C-alpha cells in the first residue's frame, strides 16, 4: 500500500513543534513501521482469542460455572472500554507512539498473569488489565494510521484487520496444540505475552514518529469543515456509537461462547472446535476487501448489509446442527461480515463523522462503545442459554439484536462525513 496522504488528524502533541521540519520517511521505514503495528495488533488478537477455546479446560480446573466462564471470555472488553475515552483524550495531546508502546506492555503483562490466577476474582482483574492495554493500543493504532493514510483510511484499517484476523485464526490452533504438548492451558498465555513484549521492544526503535505523529495543518488548510457539526459527539457519531454497542454485544457474545457451544451442544472435540474458531479469523481476513469497499461506497449501507448478513448466518449456525465442514463455512462467513466488514467500517466511519482535529476522541469513542457493553455479552449469552437453550439464545442475541443496529444506522448521514464530496 502506498502512502497516499500525510494527514494528522489529531492535535499536535506537547513538545512536537519541530514535527513539520522532520524529513519524510522512506517507503522502507513506512513499511517496516506499519508491519510492526500490524504484528502488534495480531498479537493483541491472539491474546484475546486464545481464551475461548481453552475455556472448557479452565472451567474444569477452577470449577467455574457457564456464566462465570462466559464473563471471563468477554470481560477483557471492559478494560478496553475503560481505556477508550481516556486514550482518545491522551492521543489528542501526547505522542501516539508513547501510548502505543505502553499499551502493548500492559496487555502483554496482563496476558502472562492470567495463568497465575488463584480464582475467579483475580483472573477477572488480569483479564480486565489485559483489555485495558488492548483498548489503549486500538485507539492509538487507529488514530495514528487513520491520520497517516487519511484518503485510504478504510483500506489501511482493513489491512490492520487482516493482522487481527490472522491472530484470531492461529491463536486457537496454537493454543490447543500447546496445551496438548505441555498438558496445561498455561503455556499459550506465556508465549503470547512474551511475543507482545518483544514486539514492543522492536517498535521502540523501528516504528518512527513520522508514522505515528503527523501534522494536520499542511493537509487540511485547503479545505473547510463548516458543514460538519462542531462537536465530536454529534448525530452521526451517536448513531454509530449505538450501532457499535449492538455489534459488540452480538459479535463478542458469539465469539466468547462459540467453542463452548460446539463442544457441549454439538459434541465437537476441542480440536474440531478450535478449527471452526480459526475459520472466524480466516473470514476476518476479508477486511482488506471490506475496507476497500468502505472507501468507495456508502459506508452506512455497507454496514446495514453486513449486519443483516450476520443475522442470517447466525440462524444457520444455531438452527442447522451442521457438521464440522459446513460449520467452518458458517464460521468463515461470520468472520467475514462481523470482523472483516463491520469492524473496520464502523471504526473508519466514526473517524469520518468528526472534524480532522477530533480524530483521537472519535477513536476513543469507538473503542468505548464497541467494547464496553461487550464486556458483559458473554455473561448475557450464558444466562440466555441457561434460560432458553443455545438455539433460542442465539436467535435473541446474534440474530435479532443486530436488527436494532440496522435501525440505528438509518440515522447516519454520510453527506456530513469529512470525506464527503462537496
């Protein structure tokens, strides 16, 4: 991907008045820095998604109930939500690289601490701490990359989404394999946490501030945004935030208990469930295509179609009792629409719904709205399963709930986006 625009959509950090005189980065350094950022987000995904396929073993060791397991599978998003708005505030005022590096260290240490838990309470703390770092990282990455690749924001987010999806794809397979090799579910957490610390160390030297801190004045001086609301919390961002809340609850409720559903209801082996889970990540690799579409077509309509597709696929997953092969196809489709289309386009649309100088707050708002309620999505799904069974629970949370998101998106006005042709 070429560097098509050099636009910083955040305020100039303190002490960065010399930024405008910095020589431009070479393509090699842009590529190396961008690759490390993508790799760091891949490890972020691995830390998140290794937990669900190991959950049956974790529950057996600690004696957790299904509700406790469901909460642990998704409560890291509470930490992400708590980090979102503060991170957005910091990103508009301080170096994004500093926030990025600190966040990687935080979530890596939280991941490595998870196997040290003695019970439900401290494991919850470790998961939330890990999520806090992951939320900071998400806000920092999308603020920095959204600024640097402003005219190809959707495509850039799509490539980052592919890195995330690769993590989702390989984490269950590696996690189950390591557990089988070592006879314990602990080793994947130590491995992935160590990988994060190594990437943070490499990023300290190889991710240049020319990639993460870029000035706004030069790029936006020829254009005005008077047609846009002055506040970052406007009709479009509020409607998109409601949609993000709905999407987070539906998608993370599904992700958190999908392997448990396959093992306990369809009687899959742990290896078969991990394979199906990995196909979610495989489907998420369509994020490049999803982001590319978002740069060229009406993002509101694209998001509406994606939510409808998630609803349709969930019916197939919970109603057909499919075998492994067909279930992998369904998982791929869920990953494609849920991770490959909805996530990058909701994120980039949120940034396009605010003036360029407010991108940090838009990034923080996205993280908080998408991940905040999702923290309890696993608990909600588990409670619905206990009350109504898997098929009815899937109908309520993963099939019908996205339709509420469709209703929220009807209030979005793309003509007021900062990339609207006027």
